[in-house]
């Protein structure tokens, strides 16, 4: 079977055989050319018997993927929806549909991979945090702006600086580097506070699980707790959901 995680500009997919993720790929796309992106993404992928999808990119992208799967493989794509409960994971949102399906899939993936309570940090365009205790109960979350979002906001409102390049880790001697350093360490400080608060709520056995396109950029930062990198967490969640 195939699992597909579609964001607003990125797409990840994984092929499963005998309960194992045997192939995982990712890429970027534009909504206006989604069919071409799907042709390129799945070129050479053998026909799949089942396809499970997490999509936060809207109805147009969902329909494009539905049509592609039917035309190419004659298979009906199953789109995950956030529910109050699935596979022992309980969502505590009063309206579960308000909880992003990618965040829901990440909770399911963490349930598949870990028995301990978890703090899930997904670092992308935005940074989302979700807590889950050892009983599979969602204990709330947070959303913060991601690095690119913070930097874009600063660049739009800082006279004379219209572009930045790379990441300056320390105190800077140019305004562009000051933006990169300040936003990086602002996010670092936010994650330090999040992890400390999460540990107070979930206990010392809590695992910090990090995923998302910018996750590896966070790992080398000093003073952050030990983090388990799970780049395919949503794909694991989709597979877990399919087994329920």
C-alpha cells in the first residue's frame, strides 16, 4: 500500500510491504500543477492495492489525487479525517475536525512507535506541538510561526534588508545575519520552554519526537532535550490508521 502526506507545498509518500516502510520519498509542488507533480512523484511506482492520504492542501488537491489514483491505478484513495478516537488515541479537541489531520496522523504515528508519553514537534512552515500521554490521550498542543514565516515577517518590515542567506548561529555583524540568528534562537527558546512545560505535564518518561521539513535544522541547537527524529511520522500514522 501507499501512504501520502500532502502539505501546502510539499508532498511525502511511502510504500509499505508486509507492515514495513520499504520506500519513502518527498518533493515540492505547486497547486496549479498538481497533476504534473503526481506524475513525477509516482513515476515508476508499481500499482498499489490501497492508498491512504493525509491532505491539508484543500479540496482541489484532494480531487486531483483522487482522479489520478483512479485513472492510473484504479484504486480509491482513502483520506484520513480527524476523529474523536481511533486505535486507542483519544482526541481532546471539542470539535475533532478542527484539529489538523496531519497533526492527528502524527499522534497516530507516535502511538504506533512509542509506548511512552510523547511531545510531538512538527517543524515546518508553522511549528505545531501536540502532547499525548501513555494512555493515548491527546493532552493539547500549541502552534508557533516557523523560521521562514518569522523571517518573512521581519524582512517585510525591515528597511534595507530584502533577502537573507544561510543561518548565522551567533551574534551578527550584519542586519541580514541578525535576522537569521535572532529568529533561529527565538524558535530554540520557544522549543526549550515547550519541552520543559510538556515534561511537567507528562512526566519524566516523556519522549520528544521531532518531525517536519525543518526538523534536522533544530537538532544541533544547544540546550534542547534529547529528540527522536521521525521524518516519516505522518506516514506511520496513516499506516496505523489503515490497520484499525
